[in-house]
C-alpha cells in the first residue's frame, strides 16, 4: 500500500454546526463531520477534557481526520434504527464508504474503556485518502507523550492513555498527514481505544469490527421495544436514539448536550457548557422514554436523581455532574478561540447555584407519569418526591431565575409559578394512590390553589388577553406554550387561546419561535429556540388545531440536518443550527410534538403494570 507523510497545517474548521453527526457509547460521544474529521470527543466521560477539541479550541486543539481526494458528492446516513454512521464519498472513479461507531457496554467484557471504530472501504477504482491523527488533551490542547509499536500508536497524558490501532500498519505520527491508497479488496480500519488509571487492553481490527456489528444489532433490538405508530416514525426514532446516546449509562444521568460553548449567535458571548445533567431537561426526556415504551431509561434517571439530591433534598440543584455531584464552578478559557471566533469558551456552568422553581414541576410531573404508566413509587422515591412538594409549598412565592436561567435580578416569572402549581398538583394526584398524611395533602391542595389564584390575578394581562412573562411586565415568554399541556386551563379557555395566539404573533418567525424578545436576554441576539418551536406544535394540537400543528411540525423536521439531528437553536433566515449540538431538550420536544397527533385516548397510553420504581 503506497504511503507518504508530510507536515500538514490544517486551518481551523469552518464547518457548520449542523454538519456534524453523533456517535457514542453511553459514556461519551464524538462529533463526526461530513468531511471525515472528528472535532469533538471528551474522554473518559462527556464532561471530561477533550482529546479532540478543535470544534471550539482552534488549531492547538485535537482532531482526527480521514478525508478523500476528489470528492464530488457526499451522502450520509445512520444505519436503519442504529447509531452507526456511514458517510459515502463519490469521486469521478470510485465510491468510498467511511463507517464510524462506538462499541457499547464495554464494562461487561474484556474491552478497553472506549472502543471507537472507523473503517474505510472503496468500490471501483482505488482511492487516495489522507489521514491526520492529532490528539491533544484539553483546551487549547496539550501534546501527548507518544509510544510506537507495530500497528499501534500510544498517546498518553499521565494516567490517561489513548491507543490507535491501524490495519494495515500505517506508522502514523501525531500531527502529520499520511497519504494512503485504499484498494477495493483492502479496507483500512482504525480502532481508537482508551484506558484511564488502568492498563490498556489491546484489541485487533477484526475484533473491534465484530464488536461494532454487535452494537449495531443492539440498537436495532432496542428500537424494537419502542411503541410508536404514526407518520413521523423516522424523526421520532432518531430523536429517541439521540436521547439514549446522551445518557450516561453508569448512572442513568442524561447530559443536556455533549458539547460546550457552541454559540447561540455566531461571534457572540452566549456560549455555555451543557455537558451536565439538568433535572428539568432529563424529566422531559424521561417522559419521552415512558411514552414510547422504554421505561428502563426513565427508572434509571429517577434512581440517579434520588442519589444526586441525597445531601440537598428537598432542594434540588439546577444541574448535576454525571455522578450526582453539584455542577462545577464556571470558568473561561481565554486561550481557546471558540467556534468561528465565538468567545468566551466556558467550562462549568454558573447556573448550578440559581433558584429555578420550574425544576420541581418537571420532576414531579415525571414521577406522576411513572405512576400513570402503572408503576407505584417505592417508599424512598415517594418520600423524596413528597419532600420536593413540601419545598414548593414553602417557596413558590419567591422570585427565581426562570427556565431561561437569566443571570441578573430574580423575578416572579409566570412560567415558574405555573410549574410550581404543577408540582403541587402532581403531588396531590400521586397521593391518591400512595399513603400520605392528611395534613400534608391538605397543605399541598391549599398551596396549589393559592398559586393558581396568584397567577390568574398577577400573571395575566387583560388588555392583551394573554399571560405574560413575569408579574407586572407586558412582554411574553414562549415557555408559556407549555400551558395547554399542564391542565391549568381548559383547552377552550380564552386565556389559553389568547396566550398561544399572542406568542405566535409576537415571538414566531414562520415555524420558529424565539424564547422572548432578543433585547430582553443577554447582550446580542440569539436564534429561535427549537424546543419552543416544537412546544408550539403541541399547543396547537391540544387546542384542536391539528392542521396548523401538522404544517408547523413538518416544516420544523425538514430543517433537521441530513442525519435528523437538531441543535438548541436555529437562525430562521438561514436555517443554520446554533448552540450546543445535538440538544436533548430539542429532541424531547420533537417527540412530545409527534405524540400530540395521536388520538387523545392513545396519547401516553400506559403499558401493563410493572414493579415499583
């Protein structure tokens, strides 16, 4: 096989955020571009330092590129009902297939902590590929200590060891480009492995490829358990697979997104670290898993949340690390140039210490969903949930930072109050099937009714005919699109109808919905918030406007990237994905919207009763 080598100074990638695909193993995930570069991979966990961080770290950060000369057409797809990614490059004389994926459940076998497989195959004439393996730990990136062995390259930073096996032997040198001719009968395989604080297990290409095929089979079997019968099966399944890829399997904690600091506006400063678990976002994802017949993931999250909140209950942190600790302090990395110059790059998230009342509503609504699905809450689980309801009963009258984590003076946000009402309402409902002291139940009922009266008196603007963003204000909040799903107002309520109409008139741009007027957020503009856009679909469907809801939904899913993935936000003018990618909350919103088209008696139909949670 002809091989040549030269120093290669690749410029910082200017790929669109939506150009990336996601592969993962339930511990971490990689972003793979259509050009064949892996520009984001944190090891050993989602929230660890990256070894490939060029996405936001610039030239000094790591990347792993496999590219082909003379590409005229690029076609990408996930294998059907799988997380294995295939990229086909067509040149004038050949067709080259790059297959990428990560091996699942390595803890139950004699495998390294991470196994990432990339395999190049060609049909037609031989093709010239260019390989550049350049791992750097952290941001902007530290070069590794390198060891070379036949068919193996070892890169180490203290106790962390990254191994790359190639078949055939390519004798790669980190940071240098290798030119390789790929022949039709001779695929080229790359096996990336990891060890952290333990010896590295060496596995060959054949073993790794078999393990990847087993992972592909696992995904198809997992999807067989999904219960969805509707016209949007492809989008729903891809969203559910994405939510599963964003779940940290050892604890059951889902991350909001696998990335940090992808900007809400190109060149802007609203760049946040989402590699942690928000009980709010996770509870919405839990509802998606429950509704689609995958209760195991939902139960794992509830158990994790009880563990994570063990020292602070009844108070919940806004976000937690994957092993259940409070989120780390936020810091900026001035050396990192950011995605397309969007600075600062941040690690950690200061929202961890905010008071956000809505979190409790989401969690108790998720617990009610489990009860409604036929599973009684275990005694410890119900004690924990009861404590959350008590906390809401004591604190709902306080101002908070809202679902949008506003960094400034706290206010009495209407959506937050509504979610406080929801927390108490769901606790009352659960108490109907679980032993609860009468005085406690009566207090929940009394405070629930007090919240409702307060919101109706102080959170509604009769001149606008709409609920507003906060008490005493006149501006709107797209989070109020969730109002039809809460049961706070009847669907035919003029207040409810007026709120949805007002938000659509003032905050929507076609199918896209902004959270609030951009001038009311952080400095600078931002894209339309995609979860809110899907909440509009759900609201319209619940108000009996299924035709309009269907039009909005079909327009939205047409704006997914070519692999069916969504970021947090989108520029309505250009269709460019903005913010961290892919975003779990967006995909959970998509599933919620798709389910809204099912007949009311089928929506959320519970499975057969199951054991306690």
